[in-house]
């Protein structure tokens, strides 16, 4: 069974529980793949994260998403440079 759900913070994700597997993919990760400047292998890599430029977690357009290194992304959020 496949379903689209939302986290408590508003991030949309697709969850599939077919065949005994439980796979979750965030919509913003899939949309980021549409950007020409994004390396698809990095979108799902643990050392990279897809960031919402306008800080709205359900605004999943290619223009509103950018790929950042995980550490840089987290430090930006903690320092206030990048809000929620």
C-alpha cells in the first residue's frame, strides 16, 4: 500500500509498504531531482540534504529547493541563518 503523508512539521512524504518492505521518500527529495544542478546520487546520500529556500516545508518546487551538505545545513539551522 502506497500513501502520501505529512510529518508534524509539514514535510510531505510517500510511504510504500508493499512486499514486506517499508520505504519512505520525501517529496522534496524527488522534486530536487528535477534540477539540472543537482547530482541525483547526492539527494539520498547521508552527507547531503535538500533544503527549502523559503523555509516552507510543503513548498516543493524545483526553484525552492537546493542541495546542501548535511553539516552546513544543520549548522545553518542552529545558528539561525536558516530557519525551520
